[in-house]
């Protein structure tokens, strides 16, 4: 049994992947000597040297563009974009280049590339350091989007992302880095596209991912007091997402709530709700309810941000709506 | 006597000349096919700029890598891409280089180090820098080259890429094909600096050549590529050239007047032909070279017309690469 935090779990994944395959390089701003703004790459420079742990200038577009060119030429780059908000600067490389290269060149070669980036609020970091933009990337054919919810799946999902022959947007949550988990085996691998059951229950299904899985667990505990047992599906991967796992759970509970920290409008929840309304309609006894952030930029002041982010109470209300 | 490819001097120039003729005739044929409606989409021709592609690629090894741009046919053919597969792609056929999914703006053959034409101005800059990063990391002795136009000088990515290459000491040659035009506008009205001062500002060595003289381009590129290979330091080569056609085929070019005498003076094929004649190559030899290339192209186009429509099911599968062994 090992107690390990989310950041260390990611660090182990990077370190083990680099030890296993010399083509794996990490690159980004302040990831080498400084160890990464959130410490995820700490120690890698000493272990693997400056040729494989590459400190770059503050040039998001060129970093991801170069990682794409490097992936086309034999490396397996893992890029860090310091805040997900900064991925806007690298959108051409991600969307027009990396995502399309395999398809657009007729399947000549894979483009194995991981873009690690933290999303999410809770740190009062304001409108440009807090956004959850994963739905943008999930909308782009050719990209995979992965979002671990804890130290328990962070390692295995990152190893899977690095092993994947496609560009993977690997979304971490800033609020999780220091969060610890007790694990039997902290280094087991995962499969991209498979969800996990974070909690079993029979009254309603909450589908979530990332840090919001913890919020859903909090909500589940509040609901127990009212005699309601919810099931929680942790997607782990957003693109592709595990339809079978969601449908299986809805077959059992006949009610579906999708909860995430990203704004509700046009989000991951909308995609899941629309799909289940289509392929799972016969199993539903109530309308599907989405829980997401208000349609506003992430505000700075603590009181505003609290109002912005979905909390356990919001999820409890949503569950109760499906049971009315 | 037709000079041989292996000899130096006029023999080498003759081979360069033939490669330029191949690009010219291939694009002229393409223009005709486009006018007939046989080529879907947009095409951007490099007629008048062949010496840059041929001269620079002549300085490379087959495994060196090239990132190109929307005007990329010349780079692709100079890099040795199969002519039939090239036409098959531009006609949107399953047997095309990219199985009909990319077209003119995305011709690529990674097995030949051609990392793709590119529909986004300036995007090849960072792809070449990344390719050079891989070359350095894998210590394979290879060099990466990017061809970009003067229109790309306004793209932020160009600046980021040059800085990144310098800071990381990467083996990459930045080749500017300066034809004076940024799509439909004069570059002089859009860009406040010149490339020489930009290169100096970033600490890169720089040279400038008459880009329509293939021998000059080949010599300059040869020197720079040797330096890059030896010292893993990026450099800039500016080639002054002439875009004879519009930004794209069908562009009426109402924004510009063209001087026919100037075009002839600077036509890279005529420049090379004059030099070859001065070295004793006969008009018959030049005509024979052209005739043979024309036959090759005619055959490639006929092959391409017989291509099959691309498979939608296969295209859908290839949105993602499959895990090896999966």
C-alpha cells in the first residue's frame, strides 16, 4: 500500500515512460530546472538530461508546433502547457496540424504527442488561468481527450496517453495536484476510452470526470442521508467516452445527471445528454439534467468563483429533480 | 552530348535544369487540368520559383526533412515524391499520396522526408523546428528545412520558431522564397522589417541569393546545410524570386501588372538554359530533356485519371491511428 499524490503519480508516469522509451521527451515552460509550475516534472532533468527535458521559451504556438514536427520525425513528445487557458495560443498546432496529420496524409504515420495541461478553478486565479476548455478539443476529430480524477488513475492514464499513437490532450486539475490517494498498485496501466465506477448505487447515475468526480462523491454522501443511492461514472476519457458504461449504469438507475466544472452550455454534458437521449431513451424515467458552470468567464473574487463553480449542493438538487 | 548527372559543372546544372522543367511542366499540366475542372479545390502554383525548391533540395540528403507551405508542389516534386501519386492526390484519388484526403495543400510523403505542404501560412516553421529537434535528439545527422514565403513574415509563429531553434541549437534551415507578394498585397506594404535584420536580431547567420539562379541557390544552400550539419545551428537563406501566376489559380491579379520581359529575364528555366548553352549544351539537348519530362508527366496524368475514388470507410478509420498490435 502506497500513499501518493496526483502530481507525484503523474511524475512517476513521466519518469517511467522516459525510462522505458528513449523517444519520449518532455518540453515546456519552466519544466526542467524549475521542475514545472506545479512540480509535476520535478527531478526529470537530473534523471534524463537537458536533451530530453527541454525548457522552452514562452512560445506556446511554437512548442506544440515543434512537438508535432518532432512526432512526425520519430520522437514521442510530452508537452506541458502551463495553464489550459494558454492552449488558445497553440490552437493551430493542435487543431490544424497535430489532429489532422494522420488523416490528412492518408494514414502514413501516427503523430504520437501528449499535451498535458491543467484546467479548473478554485484558486481565485481569475478569468485567464481557470478555464475548463476540454469540450473544444473533444470537438476535433483526431484528438483524444483524457482527464484523470485522482492519483489512482493519473499514472495509468498518462502512461496510456504517452503510448497512444495519436495526439492526446491530457487535462489535469490544479486543485488535485496535492491530493493523495492510498493505492495497492500505483503503477498499473489504464485504457483510454474506459470509464470507471467511482461509486455504486441504484437510484440515479451521475456521469462526471476530473475533480468534479470528488464533488459528485460529496453529493452522494449528502444524498445517502435522504435515502438516495447514486451511482457515479468517472469517464476518465472524454474523447472517446465510454458510452457502454454510461448506458449500462442508466439501464440500472433510469436517471442521468452529467456534472462538470466547465460551463454547461455546449459542453461535454450536452454531448452525453444528447447521445443518451438517443440511444438510451427507453431506459430513462426522467429528463437528463446537466450540472455545469454558469455561462460567464471564471470570476476572480472568492465569493464570485464559489457561485460560478458547480458544488455538491448543485448536484444534489439535480439528482432530486430527476427523482421528482 | 547530354551531360551526365554524376559529373560536376554543367552536368550538375543540367540535372538541376531537368528537375526544374519537371516541376514547371507538372504545374502547367495541372493548370490545364484545373481549367478543365478536373482538379477540385484550390491550387497555388510555384511557376517562376522552381529554382528555390530544386536548388535547396539538391543540397539535402534523401533522409533530410522538408516542411512546406500552400505553394508546395515544387518542394514535393524536388524531394522526390512520386509523380503519379502526386497527380492521383491532386485529382482526389484513393491511390494518391494522401489517399485523396489532403489535396494540393497537403501533399506529403513522410517516408521521403516531405512533412507536408500546409494550408496555414507559417505553420511549417514550427514543424521543421520540431523535426530538427528530433534529428538532434536521435543524433541521426539529418537536417530540416522549411520553405516559407515573405507573406509569412507577419506570422507570430515565425518569430517564435526562429527563436526556439536558436535557443535549442537545432539543425534547421529557414528558406524564405521572397516573391514580393503576400497573397494579393505587396509585402512592402505589410512588413516593416527585412529578413536580414530579423536574422541578425535572433543571432542567426543569413545569406541572400538570386533565387531564380538555381546554381546560386544550390551553392548557397550547400554551404549553409554543411554548416548546419556540422554545428547544429539554424540559419536563414533568403531567395529573391518571382511569382509568375496569381496567388491561386483563377486569381485575375488585378492588383498587379507584370512585365513580360522581366519574367523572361528572371525565369529560372531560361536563366539555367542560358548558362547551359554558354557551357556548350545544345538546344537539342535541352529540348530532348523537356520532351522526356513531358512524356513522363503525360503518363503520370493518364495513370492518375484511372485512379479509384477514395474509400469513405477507410477515411473514417484513419481519423485515428490504431495502436500497434491492436
